[in-house]
């Protein structure tokens, strides 16, 4: 470890108690969470479904690619040339979110690539839709949440945080008359469970178990410093 990195570790250890206020039992921090994941208790439903090979629940399994498209890789509606269609995600209770991602089908579903925000489609994707949230009495379209003339596989929507129990994608047009979605995500800052490293006397939180880099920006080091090293 170079000298500057060693100083950084000690200085970070010195500052930690001043940035976090809490008991020795542990510190709570926040982390970005996709509350639309089935693994986080969300459920999905849709206006229709082409067959059991295109289940709506596959849009909340964490796979943006739509892997195995014709066998559980994503949702395909069952009403060709009829719009609107809708895909709805119900959260596990009320959640505060500030980002929604909608990923539609890419041009080569047999060997899909990990999508990027610059990836485009010409064959199967959604060209028009609205992203909406439930305000306890009605569906409300997000500010900037209406899309038309789209050719992007992945669209990210960021907005001032809202609290809601569910969201939906309301489709209006597509490249080949079907509505197809591989994944829908809804992100927010969730409180992470407090964790304590008792070997350090409860002074380190889960947020600071590692130092990501030294001042040089090259080497990575595990968090090892404690107050006692500074005394």
C-alpha cells in the first residue's frame, strides 16, 4: 500500500463517527432497490397474454435481455392490432420510487445482448406507450412518461420521488402490432438492514465494509481501520 492510501484509510476511519449518528448496535444506511422485482415481493398482471410461453411474471425476474424469449423470456400480449394493452406491477406495499425502466424486445431475441440505453430496434419493440402510477384513486401518467415514435429497447424515466403501491405500462403502438416487454423496473432508496461488525465494536456500518479505492485510484483495499489505530 502506498503512503497516500494508508493516510486515506486512517482519515476515513477518523471521519466515520462524525458522519453517522447511531448506537453501537449498528448503523442503518440506504441502498438502491428495484421494488418491482418478484424477489422483493412484487407481482405482475396484464390485459392479456399470448400463451403460457410469454408469462407476465417474466417481466419482473431481473433479466433485461428476455433470454429464452419463446419460453418464458418476457410478456407478449394476446390481442394483435388492438391497443391499448397494459402491464401492471403491484409492489409489496407502498414504495417510494424515483426511477422506472421499461425494456422492450430487441431485434435478435434468439441471442439477446445485455441492453443499453442506446440500443435500438426495428422489428418487435414498443413504439408508443405511457408509464403510469396509482395515486390511490386513479392512474396518473408520469411527467415525461408518454412515449411516441420510440426505437429504443431500454427507456429510463427519472422523476421527483413519488410514493405508490403500483405502476403500469399502457401501450399504444408497436413495430409489429403486438405489445412485448422483457422487463420493468422501479427503483428507490430503501433502508438497508442495520449490520454490525462486533469485532470493531460496532463502529462500522454495512455501507463502509470496504474502501473502494485509494487516492491513486488504482488499488482496492478492505476496510480494516478502527478508532484505536488513530489513538
